């Protein structure tokens, strides 16, 4: 912008110089024309023509100098180049922004996909852990049931053995006659019945 205002100043000064030269030439022409009206002189006419040619050459030179000094075409070309450069930079910035947008959109899609995969993996691991815990609980229950059954069987065997031992002892005592006087027929039948009931329960 400062360069453009400097050029405007140069153009204005050049135009002012041209105006001064033109004004001076026209004043000279008027004075010479007034003198020529009183008497016609070919030498004066040639002199007048020479001055006119000189004035025209000076005016043309000043005009050419002013145009070169102003360099209007170069100024317009520079301005056009600056505008084209600005448009090109704006286009590049737009393309860069669009590329960034595509990059971030792709990253966002990838992150969403990874989140879905992690969520699915967590659900699978949860289901697997649940199945593992249920299987371990079933094994533990089966083991406890087997131990309970074994303990019950062992207790049954033990009770049977104790009853057999008790029955054998009573049989030996009865056979030896130790209880012959103390046990009556009813007691004997009762003992035998109780023994048979216990054996049947086992």
C-alpha cells in the first residue's frame, strides 16, 4: 500500500509538470500568433514552426518520461500478481484445511472402530469369565456331592459294622448263657426285633 501511494504521488507530479509545459507552450504560441497578425514573415513562421516542433518533442519526452516514471503497467501487473498470489495462497490454505479435515475424520472413524472392537472384546471376555466361573462352580458342587456321598457311604459302612459287632457280641453273650436268667422270652424277642429293624434300615 505505501508503494502504491508513492506511485500515485509520482503520477500526480508528472501530470503537473506536463500541465505546466503545455501552459507555457500555449502562452508562447499565443504571443507569437499575435505578433504574426501584424506582419507576415516566413522566417518568423519557420521559427514558430521550430518552436512548435521543439515544444511538441519536449511535451512528448515529458509524457514518455512521466509514463515510465509512473510505470502504470508495472503497477497493475504487480497488483495482479499480488492478487493471484493471494488467491493461490487461499486455495492452498483451503486444500490444506480440507486435507486436515479428511485426516481427522479418518482418525475419528478409526477411533470409533477401535472403541467398538474394545467393547466387543470386553463383552466376550465377560462371557468367557462367566462360563469359567459356572464351570468351576459345577465342578466344586460335583466334588462336594461326591465327598458327601462318600462320607455317607463311609458312615453307613461304619454303622453297619458297629451294629454287626454289637449283634455278634450279644449273640456271643446269649450263647454263653450270661443273660439266660436275666432275659426273658419277651426281652429276647424285643432284642431280635430291634436288631432286625436296624439291619433293615441300613
